[in-house]
C-alpha cells in the first residue's frame, strides 16, 4: 500500500510530554480486531482521550483545541511494549505524518518507517526545547526536512539533524512501502531473471 510522499513538512505540533508511552496506550488491544488499515485514528489514545462514560477528557492534548498539526511530539521511549503495527496505523489514520521523541522502541520505529510515519529521534535537550517552545506558543511551527534530515523550530531557527537509513528515506520520499519498492523494480528484477536463465 502506497502512502503520502514525505519530503518537507511544515506544521504545528501536538505535545504529549509523557515518557514510556507503550503501544497499548497508543491503541488499546480491544480495538485490534479490524483487518483494514483505516478507522484506527478514532481510537488513538482512546483511554486517555475519553473517560469511562465516553465523554472527552478535555485536558488531553488531542482534545485540546489549541493544539493541532501533523507532528506528534512525545516523551522518551515512545512506542515501547508489544509490537503491534496497529499503533502506527492509528497515528497515521489520525493525521500525523511524523513523531518526534528522544528515543523510540526499535520495532515501533521500524513499523513507522514501513507505514509512512517519519520517526524523528533527537537529543533530550532539543526535545525539551521543543516542548518549551510549544508551551510558550502553541501555534509555533516546525519544519521537518527529510532530504536534509533536519528538524527546525521555525521561530528561532534552532535545529538538529536526525538519522534514517537511505533505503527508508528513499521509500518515504516516494511514498513507498517495501512491496511498492519491489513493484517499482519489477522490470529490473525481470531482466535479471531473464539473463540468469532461471
């Protein structure tokens, strides 16, 4: 399944300044029955967004109208716990195209890269600077430049680079998942197979 191409993202951000957010908090297990990759965004952080009678918890950032944007800013060790890719489906389906943290669980990070969400891992000091920026001005904008592998605070110009494999970088910039990548190479694969006499 192809995803939105990612090159340069300019957006405000939604802050969740909590460490060790696990995948069950991102998308509770009771919502994993669906097989299609849609509709999960409705239940993103479900137990933090709604109380037991189904009413919104207005203090939670996703319910706070002053926050908006396609960038989710999270505390350290985001995406820990079970290896459910549904957590990333929920993040993508809600509308986020990037998640910023000072550390990601490895499986979650790989799921992000396979599903079209850019995980931007930065230093703890820069993460604190970003949270402070949003606290001072909830409408502050940020620029994530995939080509430069750079996250910038627009107002101050403060920035930091992040790492990503060149293969995943190429896939994100083209909107490819792993299958799309292979399909795009089908002529090369066919020519190789033909020359190899298999």
